[in-house]
């Protein structure tokens, strides 16, 4: 019997009041099992006025109240000093705060790998993480993670050995691993390119570059056999991805089929595998 897991993924919300309102509507419509915030949930996008934005505390309340069983965060370049305010405002009594940092999250057969962001200051993010695992903790006595080396060769091969082939399913990275048509040469990360070419994940999801996907009229491209998605955010509506994974096993494994739909265009691409690994 097949098992299906639905993931809604979004980036670059920048505390925009209307984007968070649109996100709540998208979650209510699609009812995902898991929501991934692929960086820059914080950070004001100027020249919009403060009235157009949620406060850091209101952002924490909006995200913690989304009706999905699981919520994952990956750091973007705007999760800096305000991240600690966000953590302080998070209602830990209602739900955990899960942040990936060169680590993997497992939901049944689905394994998701979250990358660091090498733009901006990583210190505030690392200071809030448990020394091991994916949890965020408000108590500094139990937190504090070393900043990862810039070269992913310093941590990614070990993680791939731990996760096995299932770790190649979905990679979340705020900086795209490939440039045009989904990112400019100034916004993609060539270190992530090397990682994708070496380990050949099925799918990467990024943000960071808001404009290049719109300029080229596309939201995904291929790097070898890997589908690389960037639903670059826009001021006029919410851009997000809805990913459905089909599995034939209950334990962590590669999916037999992945369907990726991009909104607001409601376009799709599909990845098929003959047999789960």
C-alpha cells in the first residue's frame, strides 16, 4: 500500500502581513502534513511601511498557529539578531520549534535535509539550537551549536552516510544551487552546486532570489538529474510549492514518485523512480 506525504514549502515572507495571511489560506486549502519555511520568514522588505508588516512577536504567533502537524525552519540571510526575539516569543508550551542546520528531519519514510545559509550572520541561529538534533531551546544552558564550515564537505558526507539513500529525497537551502533561470550569478551558492552534483538529490527547494524566476518565467530547472525549485516571492501574491511524495515503504527510503506543483501558476513537474532504494 502506498503512503503519501504532502509538504507545503515557502520562502522569503519577510514579515509581510498579507503574505502571512495568504499563507494561512494556502495551508487551510491544501492541508499539508508538513510546512517548510526555507529562510527569511523574518526581515522587513523596505520601502514598505511598518504597518504592512507583522512584528517579530506577531510572526511567531502566526507561524505557530498554522494547522499542520509539523513545521520546519531553515535559516535565511535575514534570520540574524531578530531570530532570538522570535525564539523568545515562540509558544513552546503549544508546539516545538524545529530548525534544521546541516541536519536531517525524518517523517515516516520521508527524510529532509536542511542546509545552512552562508549569507549573513549565523551566530544568533546557532546559539538557539540544541547542541545535537533539530530542536530550538530558549534556555542557553542547553543550547549552542558550532557554526558549520563554509565547505559542505566538512559535514555533508557524514550526514549522507547517516541517512543513506533516503537523505537524497529533499534538500532545503535558502541559497539556490544553480544560477539562471532560477537565480542570478550573485545569489546562487556554487558550494551547493558541488554538493548537488556529488550526491544527486531528487529535489532541492530554495528562495533568496525573488526576481530571477519571475524575469525568466520559470520556477524550476535541472542540475543533472536533480530538480531545483525556486518559487521566488512576489509582492502581488504568494508563491509557494506543494510537494506530494509517494512511498511504498514505512521506513526511511526514496519515494517512488514526487509531484511538485508551483502556485499561483498551478504548474507541475513529476519525478518517478522505478523502485524505492
